[in-house]
């Protein structure tokens, strides 16, 4: 059964989680530090700094991703898998930083402001959307639901992902008219503060596009 198979694979998954826990913790701490310093508040970082991060981080991150791919899927095999994983841990932050700075540059130009306004509600509810997306795809592809993994083509999967993301953008925009964050963010805030916080509503007349 699916449950039995997952239990049998649990030790392997736990080992992988331990392997990747250090870089995940580092990313979380970096995000926490950036939030406390309000790096993105107000005008945010200067454009020249954003362009420099993109110029340096993008080629480094893409090269690291390509190396991970050849170590994982060939032609390099055997012990190269772990070398590739280590390279991915080292270079993935560069690609992430380049991606984030590229988005910041995009939403600052007139043509990109509409994109930023569309993505903003989902960004304020990123944890809620992440969990909802995981649940929806699990119900579609795993044995807990429809079990369609390996039974549908790539085009169908891509269209389904685009449809799901569009639905999440729409629902996030509707919810953001009344709340600043989603239910998962509310529960996380309650857990970290040790009590139920007051429901955060937008002030009357506030702009929240």
C-alpha cells in the first residue's frame, strides 16, 4: 500500500532532510535578518546593487544547476551524485538571489508594475499557497487521490500547473481585499508568538493592490 511504502522510505527521507537542513536553516535565518532590517521596505536596494547581483549570481547559479543535472541524470554517475548535490547547495543561493533581484528590477519599471501588483497578494500568503499547492498536487498525482503520476503527459502537467497558479493568484487577490495574510500565516504567527493574534485587516481606504 501507499502508507506502507512511505513508511519503508521514511529513513531515507529523514537522512536527506538532515543533509539539506543546514542550507535550509541558513536561508531561513537570512530571510529573518533581511526582514528585521527591513531590506525591502521603502525604496529598497539601489538598482545598481540589484543589477550587480543578477550579473554575478545568474551565471554562477545556472552553471551550478547544470552541473547538478549532469551529476544526477548523467552522463556523470556513481559518486558524482553527491558532488553534484554539494555543488547545488553552494550555488543555489546565488541563483535565488539573482532571481529575487531580477523580479525587484522588473516591478520597478512601468511595464512591470502590473505584474508586481498581480503577484503581491499571493506573495503575502506564500505559506498558505505553498501548502495548498502541495495538497492539490498530492491529491492529483499520488495514491491518496487520483494517482495520475506517470499517466499524463508533460503538456498536460504544465497546463495543470499554470491553471492551479492562476487560480491561486485569483483567490489570493480576493482574500487580500479583507485580510493582509492567509490562514497559514495567521496560525504560524500564533505559534511563534504563543497566542492567537488579532486578525489583521486592511485599514479603511488603504491601498493593497
